[in-house]
C-alpha cells in the first residue's frame, strides 16, 4: 500500500520489462512492514541526465537502482564514487547523503563475490579469470580484487576493454598481478563468464571447458536460464558452480544495507520473491 509517507526507491533504466529487483524488494518490504517501494522508471538515454537531476530533488526518495543503459552515464552525475564503481566504470546504486551529495556505488561484483563465498570458495590468494570486461565483468573483477585474489586474468573480444579495466584495477590495487588477452582457463581456480554468451540458443561457450580442471569454481552472470550450456559443461567436468540469479539474490542485501533498510539473507528473499518462472534455488 503506497501512502503519503511511503519512501521511494527509483529503479532507472530502459526498457523496464526486464527489471527483477522490484519483484524481490517490494515483497520483502511488504513482509517486513517497511513503508517503502521500488518504482520502475523507464527513462531513455537522451532524457536521463535532466531527469536524474530532478529526481533527487524529491524529499521522499531514499536512493536509486541503476541499470542499462544508464550505468556509465551516472558516473558523471554523482558527487563521489565508491572504489568499486570507479574501477567498474559503472554505477548501479545511488545513495543520497545527509549533506545532499550523491554517492555512486556498484554492487554487481559484491553480489557475485558474496555468493561464491557462501558456497565455500574463498577468493583470497586465488587465480581468477573473468571473461567479458564490460560493466558487469568489470564490477566482478573489482570485487574479486578487493577480496584478495592474487592473479586476475582479463579477457574480452574488445581488447581495449580489458586494457582499460587493467589500468583502473592497477590504480586501486597496485599489488594485484593482472594479465590480459587470453581466455585459456587452465590453471585458474575461478572462471567467470561475464559475457552475454548463453542468452541465445546456439551461442558458443565463452572458454574451452575441456581445459577447466574439475576443482575449478565456475560462475555465470546470464540469468535467462538457471543452468546455461556453459554451466552444464562445467558441471559435467565436476566443477562447483554459481548460477546467474545467485548474484542477484546476493546483491539485494547490499542494496538494503546501502539504503538503510537493514539486511536479509538470499534464502529469505527467495522465499518472498515474485519472479515468474524463477526456481526457488
């Protein structure tokens, strides 16, 4: 029930039909009797900067979730960036502070890392390969670096994306060993697919799965299906895996904490989520 006392969280992007966070956060608020609501706001790119500035003049707004195509544009619209957002080169959360300034943060990577840690994989000292160095891959790389990986391999079909990410990482994590240009997974303890490969039937696999060791942990960001062809191939090799939706359910608690609504476990969020066709686990 929305009333005159309801606190707003904007969900900014276009188109909005793919948005999943409102179907997780709003049922959670209802269950917890929290007078807040996530509102999808479909804003096209040309209108976004002006709309963004007006949005944060509202007195009942607690923050914003930011998705495509606005994650990069938002970098230049906030007053300060978290290290994760600066390295990722993208913002997916905006938090107004008491002095009126806006903090741009990034939780894609935090959600991924929280998930693998809860499954028993500890990144500290590990060798990790991140395939796909766009917004999501960059955020995951930043969070893996913050979690203490020793070596980070970066690969993207656009070599410039990998080199730019490597430069940003080196500026924040000078002790991190970084390599670019190769997607051979041999020798890595963690392999991450942060590309769209797997969203369409017949997509090639992001790496040669035959060169992944059975002890390797494999992570996915594609949410179109729970077990993508890449994850199926990894499971057949004997690998432990993390599915794409796990990152989402691990990310939501970070949003709750940033916006001052406490926290929740992924299991609690899954229990109330109203995502059509989504499996419980």
